C-alpha cells in the first residue's frame, strides 16, 4: 500500500459528473412529487382516454385520437417544462435551495442545464406512455420523426424559458397560482383539445401565436396530416424559446 493511498483530495468533482448527479436528483424529485405526477401523467392520460372514447368535442374528419394525440403530447411538454418546473423552481428559490446550490462548486448555468435535462428525461417517459396509450386507442401517426423531435425540443426550450422566467421573478405562491392558471387557459385555448377553427377569426390569429398552439398545430400537421416540416410553427417556437430563455437569463433572481 503506497503512502498516498488515503491522502485527501479536496476539490470539486468533474463538471460532467456534477451535472449528471444533479440531473438524476432533479429527475427523482420531479417523479416523486404527487402534484407533478398529476400534471405530467394523470391529467394528460385522462384527457386522451376520455376525449378519444367519448364524442364531446368535434375534432373534424377522421378518428378523434388522431387529432387529440398531438395536442396531448404538446400538453405533456407544457405541463413538465413550464408548469411543473416553474412551481418546483419557485419554491426552491423561496426556501433558499437555489441560493445554497449557487454557492456550491456547481456553476449556475450547470444547475439550469441539469434542470433542463431532468425535464427532457421526464418528457421522454411521458411521450412513451402517451404513445403506448394512443396506439391502444387506435392511433395511426404519419410524417417525419425528425420534425416531431425538433418540435418537441423547441417546445421544451420555449416552455422551459417561460417557466424559469416566472419562477425567478415572482413569489412562490404567485408562481403556483399563475402557472396553474396559465396551464388551464392554454389547455382550453391552445388547440390542445378544441380546434382553433372553433374560435372567432380575430381570436384565432392571436391564439395561433401562442407556443402551445404552435406546438399542437405543428405536431398535428406532421403526425396527422403527414407534413414534412412545419416551418411556420417551428419559427414561432424558436422565437418563444429565444425570448423566454433570454429573459430568464437576464431577470432570474436567485434569492
């Protein structure tokens, strides 16, 4: 045994290992939270099953599940990247968790990277679950898988930026109320379940610029109608992603 076997080696772990460990912790925290599970799994699943089985909303020609599944996938992204992340981060900020983590060897940008990666891991599980359920209900998707992936990534970036902006500027209680209110409003008016063409023309033009509407419409164009690349919807999501992440980086308060 050499003399240096038990010599202490103080210092931070490699950056990649720190991000991986923080990502795993953030993912476990997301999946263990009952409210998070309600938002990310139970509500999207119930909506998909209910509105596919019961003819409540006129979704146009074709099977209801073909119209609903892209919208529910968009809702799942919003519930995790925006609503869930905003609420969790807001309360972490209130209780001083973010302040303490900011004083650790983990850089602030790396902490936000870990939170984003945890959101992506959760979304993968959501997409897998909802896809299996949709296939069981008779879903028959079409289109380009790369376009779907690009839409989901840009949608995640857009909603994540908006969620972090809300969590980093409002009080935790205000974030809780606002995030849930926005979730409900966008569920009704974002083209998730109710087609946008059911709204007045003047309202349609405004709703179509929302990130949830762009994500729902883009996924629907690809998966239901077989479009190759919905550039308009991708452009809207890209603008929201840049604005949301940029504003979050500038205005986020750690205390």
